[in-house]
C-alpha cells in the first residue's frame, strides 16, 4: 500500500472516531408519558399534553407558547423539566395541578398549601391539615416533617430535582415509587424521596 494513502486513511479513521465520540446520546423521553400517568392518577388532559410534548414539540410550543416564553423553556431541549413544572400546577401558572412548586426556604404551611390541590385532584384520602410544625420549619426541615407524617400512610413525598434552588414536589402511592425511579433513571431524571436520600 502507498505510504501516503495509508496515513491518509488512518487520519480519516481518527476523524470519524472523534466525530462519533462527540455525538450526543439522544434520550428517549417517551417515558415522560408514563411518569405523567403515575403522578396524575391517569389524568387524561395532562397525559395528552405530555404526549403532545414528546411527539410534537413544535405543536406543544404553539399550544403553550406564552407559558413557555414566560419560563424560558424549550420543548425540543427540556421536555423533562417542562413536565416537572407543568404538572405542579397553579404555583407556576399551569392548569395541571398535581404537585407543588416551592422555594428552598418556603415555610411549612406554604408547602402544605402548595400540595393540597394535587391531593384533591388525585382524590387521595390524606388530611394535610393534620401535619403540625413545631418550630416554623422551612424548606428541607419542613419536607422532613411532611415525610414523617406520610410514612404512616400508604403515600410518599417525592422530589423531582431540576437542578435549581426550588423543589418540584409530588405525593404518590408507595406502590408506584419503584416504577417512577426506573423511568427516571432511564431518562437521566433525578427523582428522589427523603427516605432514599437519607439511606
């Protein structure tokens, strides 16, 4: 083989390899639809919205353009974060109220207020008014109090971490926690609960 051709071929192979390494692995976000089923107790409208987000991002943008603009979200690049926010309801001006969105230093009673609509919409037999805060707990301390209360029930407080200084909170049946974790891991989404974080 001509020596020049050999080195030319070798150089070409190296470039091709580098190109392959730089290609970003595309995440299949279709699992967001099942996550929505789990977090909303199969709410048809919410599922349809997330189905739209996953299958037709530009169409979703047309439908929710003003909301997306307000929060500077991109359906093409942030379907996971959009799902976390849009399912947390009125605190983020969303019609789908199934969780709570709170600041990291939110007072305990404000957290309960944020979670109540989701409890009502999912028809969970939980009385959040029974939760008592002893020392004006805020943020993580308040979340631990709520978690301790829920441990006595069939429900669990989970946190969808979007790498910000706020919390996207959801209450779910304990029986759904394992599947929620599996779906999150498959899409590199960090969903955790207080109990798993402490262990």
